[in-house]
């Protein structure tokens, strides 16, 4: 047994205050609370696949305020130093005041790519790299680079085709659920050029753009959840592609509801995020995962 530091996020404290009666599809199977334990740290968490948990994580600015304590642990597993540093570096970029969500994700993707070239012993270089990226993001330099990225539709089409082929198990109310499945079914029969026109229209939809701006905190918390709960990216660039894919497809789902004139309230948004967490849409790719991930951000 060893003395370690443990962390409890604010969202969990709030959830524990109430008796647990959630009847969402996740809670009907299992209790959503988990402990992520390694040799020198313990993180208390709950799965975003539960709708009640999703709502608390996504809609509270203080969800990831962490409360710390000393505890004893006998955990055997240990992420290496580099994995822990990259995880912390991603958290630092996610919580930066600068940059819209796509720019933060761009920063995270390029940062991970640079860091994975380093060895865990290269402590000075690891620290310098994290500071450098935070500074470039704060100065707006990464936003300028991001603006220069070309728009590539190919991978957006593939991602939406994968989404259409997945029967998302949401608990949306009948009207919203019906509207969404009609749109997604329509997508499955559209030829590529028509589907591309639809996706471009969504990318340019002013109401969706406003929604994304107004819910910046929600998307930031979604990235923080990935870092805190899943120790993103741990050891692979597929994790970055999966995160970009989820953000892109959740944005599309929100856009489709907006187009159907269905109000995006907290309950509906939480149901969408929880469903995607329960049933992730797996993206395959025939090219560099970083580039494919980045192409989903523009
Ligand atoms: Zn639940």
C-alpha cells in the first residue's frame, strides 16, 4: 500500500448529494460511478454514458473543479510519465481562455503529435513543448495556422455515413427522435455530392454556429471529460481521431435538430452525448489519423 493523491471533481460531489434514481439505459445496466486507479493517483469519476451524469458534466462551468485528498492505494497499473504529461498538457490547452473549440482541438492534435516523438526521459523538452503550445494558443498563432488548413469533405462524408449506419440508441422524446432518424435515413440514400451539399449547408448554418459559440463551455467540458475519465490520449493518435469524430458528429446531430426546428434543451443535448458515449461511432481511416482528425474540425 502506498499513499497517493486522489481527486474528486465537482460534478461527482453534486451527483453524490442526491439518492441515485437515474433510469437511463446505462443505469439500468450498471451504476455509472467508477474509480480510475493507478500507482500514484486516483480519480473518482462517473460515465458520461449516463444521461444524468452527462447533464451535470456538460452544463456546469465548475464541473471539473477538482477536490484533492491523500489516500492509500495498492494499484498495480501505472501510465508512464510521458502519458501523464501529455494528458495534463491536453487539459491545459482545453481550459485555455484563447481559441474556439476547433482551434483548441487543433492545438491538442499538433501537441500530441509533437509529444509522441519525445522520450519519457526528456523531461525538459516535455515541459518546454507544453509551455510553447499554451503560449502559441494564447497568442492566436495556432488560430492563424488553423485558418490556413484546407477544407476536406471526404472524411466528413465517411464519418456521417458511419453515423447513419449506427442505430443510435437515444432516449430522445418521440418528436426529436423521429426528426433525427428521418434525417439520418435520408443521408444513407443520398449520393456523395448531395450529402456533401447537406453537410456544407450545416457547416454554414448560422443558428448552429451560434449554438456552438453559446455552448463553448459544454464542448470544453466534453474534452475535459475525455482527458480526466479516459486519460486521453494515453498512447495513440486514434484517440485524437475518435475525439474529433465525436465532436464533429455531435455537432451534426445538434445541427439536424436545429434544422428540424427542435429546441436543443439540456435534456435533449445530454441524451445525444450519452448515446454517443454508450455507442461510439468507430471511424476507420486510410490516411494519417492526425490529418483525418483535423479535417473534421474545419
Ligand atoms: Zn443514468
